[in-house]
C-alpha cells in the first residue's frame, strides 16, 4: 500500500490499455470520471456485476455496484482522493451485483489524469468467490483429515529428511508410545530406540532414492507388553519431507503367530511337528558337518498303540501321547530335539554324539523311563516303544536318508520283539529295498496271473487215507522269480492287497476242490488260510458263500485256518464274521497252535473244530522230551474241548508213529507230500488210492 502523503501517480489511459482490459475477462476493470460516472466497463465487469457496457456507461458508481451501507463512505473517499490526493487503499470489499446479491472482490484503484486534465479513477476488481471457495475447501480438508485421523487407529507423522518430526497426529492417545506435543520439533533419534531409528533411516534413504512407498515392521516394548507396528513411509519430493503412517499390527501378528505355531508344532503334544523337526534336522546336519560332529536320529514308535486307542478310546490315547511326549522331553539335553512325526511316531535328534555307545546309553535311558506305568484316569498303563537309530554321517548325510534309515531300524526293533532299540545297518537297507521291490511287483500280479495255488494233502492217522488238502499260495514273478509266502504274505497284509489276493485263493481253492471231489468221488476237505486283514473286508463272507454255491461245495468241507493274530485285535467285525462263518457250517481251524499266546480262552470263545499243532513242535519229536509232552498234552486238551487235531510238518516215520500213539487225528507234511500243483495232487491221490 502506498503512503498517503506521496503524490498519486498520474497515468494517461490510452486505447491500447483499454484493448488489453477488453481482452481479460477474469478481472473487472471499470473507469470513472470525476463525477464517478462510468466511462469504461470491460466484459469482465459485465461478468462480475451483471451490467452490460451499455447499461453501465454513464451510470454512477454508487448507483451501480455500491451497497447502500457504504455509499456515503465511498463517495467521500473518492472526493478525498480527487481533491486531497488521499488514495483509496486496495482492499477486500463486498459490492453488489445487478440482481442485488453480494459480490466479494479484492479491489485496487488507480487515478489517471487525461489529456483534458480531468481525473479518471480505474477500479480493478478480482472476484474473491473462487478464492473463498478454495479457502473453505482447504479448511474442510483440514477438518476432514483430522476426523479421519481420529477415526482410524493409525498414527501419522511428517518428518524432515533428517528425521525431525514436524507434524504428528494420532487418533487414540492412550496407547501411544509417543505423546504428540513432546515429539514435534524433535528428531526420531531422540524419541525412539536405536534399532528402530536405524530401520527408519534405512527406509527413508530407500524411499528418497526411488520414491514411491516402503513398508517395514518393527516391535516396541510398551507398558502392556511387546507391540508390533507396521510403518509405511513415502517421500513428498516437492517439500522434501517424509510422510509416515504407523499401524499397530500386534493383533494380526499374534494371530499369524498362532497360525505359524500350528504349522510348526503339533497341537496335541506341543512338540515340533514333522515339518519343523525335519527342518531342524537339516539345520543340525549343516552345523555338525561344519563342526565335524556326529548326530543321532531316533525313530520312535509306540508299541501296540493302536490297541490302546481301539480298546480304551482316543481320549485315553491322546492323554498317553501327551504324557509320553513329556517323558521323552525330560531326558533330553538342551540343544536336542524331540518332535512328533504323526500318530504314535516320534523323532529325537541328538547332537554331539561321539560314537554309537553314546546313542545306546540314551536309548537305554529312554526305555527305562517308560518302565514306570502311565497313570491315566486312575488307571495304570504300561507303554513301551521301539526305537530305530541312525547315525550321521555314517548312515546318511541328508535328512530324508537318515529318517528313512532310522525308520528301517525301527522296523527291525519291532521284529526283534518290541520294547527295544536297533541301530541301522546296511543289510537292513537291502532288506528294505527288497521289500519295496516285492511290494511294487505285487501290484498287478493278480492281473498278470502270477499266482498259483499248491495243495498239500492231509491224512487220517488211523486209516492212512487222504481226507483233504491245505491250499498254499505260490507267486512267480518275471523279475523277482519265486517269492515265498512267508515273504510276500506279510507285505500283502500291510498293503491290503491280501484282500483281493485272498478272494482269488478262496475261488481257486473251491474250484479245484470241486474238480478233485468229482474226480475221486470223495468228499475231500479244503483248508484255506485267512489273514487278519481279510476280515476287515465286508464282502468276505458273501464271497465265501457265493464260491461255495458256485462250486457246489458243502460248507463243512471248507476249512478256514486262522491264527491267534486274527483274534487278538478283539475287533467286533472279526467277531461278527466268525459268527457268520460258523453259522454257515464252515469248519474253523486254529493254525500254528503253540507259537502265539496260545490262549485257551479263544478256543472256548469261538466255535473251533480243528487245532493245528505248529510244525516247530512236531520237528522236536520224538527227540525233545518237552516237545513230546507238549504235543501229547495239547492233543488231549483239544480232544477234551471236542476239537480234532492236525499235526503239521510231519517229516519222518518216527514222528508219525508217535503222533499215532498220542492219538493225533490228522497229519500233513513232507513225509507224505510237499505242497504240489493241482494236476500233481490229482495224480497223487489217484495213485495213493490204489496203494495206500
Ligand atoms: P502255514 O499255514 O503254517 O503253512 C504251512 C507251511 O509249512 C507251508 O509253507 C508248507 O509248505 C510248510 N510245510 C508243510 N509241510 C512241511 C514239512 O513237512 N516241513 C517243513 N519244513 N515245512 C512244511 P508255505 O507254503 O511256505 O506257507 C507259509 C505260510 O504262508 C503259511 O503257513 C501261511 O501262514 C501263509 N500262506 C500260504 N498261503 C496262504 C494263503 O493263501 N493265504 C494266507 N493268508 N496265507 C497263506
Ligand atoms: Ca495254515
Ligand atoms: Ca501252520
């Protein structure tokens, strides 16, 4: 603003300036003579005040756009300027539109003297409506931002690139690490822990160099515990400032941690799960290789755990697993790992082992802690386990090899009678490889017609005549050659393939029995072996029934041989199937008597008709006194229960003579015939009939 004492500038308005004013319609330019009558009115004035040039020209300033209330003031100020040279200062002022509405303008004025020495005032008015709008918009934005910051849980601050906080907002002040008025003007280095400050610095550098936004996480010790935060920072390059938004992600972090735990830890026992345990194994392997140390891997499998689950329920099973896990953990040193591989399988990783003996000591210790019974729901339970041990680097130097080898050794421990441990040896690997090969070849063997039944005749001791035969399975495979049933039957059992193979055996055996009976006009019997796994097949009884019908065989001429293993699991489906088999009138035979638990209660519980004394006892007679007594007693006992007795594995005349003495009913064995193909049995029984 100019000083009132300074002489007013005297300009001469000319046409070229009018032309300029005519061209700008964003500002209103009005010219007035000494009587305040309009002498110039540009289009900008028409736009702002509503009067056309024609309407305005000649009109007085105060009649056109000056509101009533300031009319006198304006007239006076104008005359003061002309007469006394007191300049009208530029100012914000509210004038009037033709339609009577207010017009907010910023008004500047100049005074010219024309060629006739007459004074002319020019007013230049800028519409303030847009500016006002922009101002209120800015104010609104500011309020809105405040409301948003209040509403969202994030906190926000603005920093110089050197980390000086220049603005800080947060919705909820209660849980803030920093209080706004204490941090503004300070550098983050003065307000936050060092390691977080350096995280900020690294990321500030990043964001300055490549713009955009970066996100990072950090944790802070808060009064109510550790909290986790996520910071997003972006660089406002126009202002050289860093905008930061901080979000408390503690809740997400905790739930992510729960998920992480679920992924790495077994929920029942809280032990590392298979994934984590194997990951640790890999890690330990790298470390022990570096430190030139040995590592022991224990593969642990609870013995007969399935039985506990089946008989006492899963609740008890779970409790045992939890307690077993605790006992295992107790024994181990820091740095060792015990994990649950799944089911009743655990893994133990021991580092810093000097030799096998170290592992052996720990294995013994583990077995010993399990001698103490588990107390569960007021019941004392004894639980044992079998351990397979593999040592690195001798038995492998990658996690999967070591685990597999420890697993193989565990199987060995099981077959040694459980409740023991076994170290992996290369020979075991050969056995396992063979097992895998056999299993592989067994798939499709039925379709390829690789199975054949052999028959071993059975004889009546007193009359010496053939009364029937036992069907025994043979398998010849292209690449493996002949595989004995002792090898392939257990594998068929474990894989479940025995179900389909067993059906084939039943059908084949009865088909041949039909031929054999017709051929010799004799009611021979046929004994067929059934494995425990076959009883789980719901079709078993109907397959037997149908085969009997198809081949027109009397049920009593079919003999089903089962071992105690079938009965021991105590499953109800086995019980039901045996009842049905008995109801059909099929003969039931107890195989391998004397080798298992030989519980007499089974003989009483189920309707057995025949008892087969295991060949290991027959081999002992007549030399072994104990065997002789046992065989004699068994025969007497069986007879007293109404069972007839078969002696298996009779190889000599002496054995036969003694068995006759003991009143044994039936015999089978190499002394009479090995198991033979059906044609051979037909020949054998034909010729035998002629000369017994
Ligand atoms: P098992 O039921 O105890 O069968 C008797 C085994 O003793 C047969 O062996 C037979 O060949 C053999 N044997 C017979 N007489 C003598 C003898 O005088 N001396 C000697 N040393 N051995 C004799 P194989 O055929 O190798 O069968 C072994 C086992 O495989 C059978 O034992 C049986 O448990 C199982 N098995 C065979 N065929 C089948 C089948 O079709 N189904 C099922 N589930 N198991 C079968
Ligand atoms: Ca048998
Ligand atoms: Ca047997």
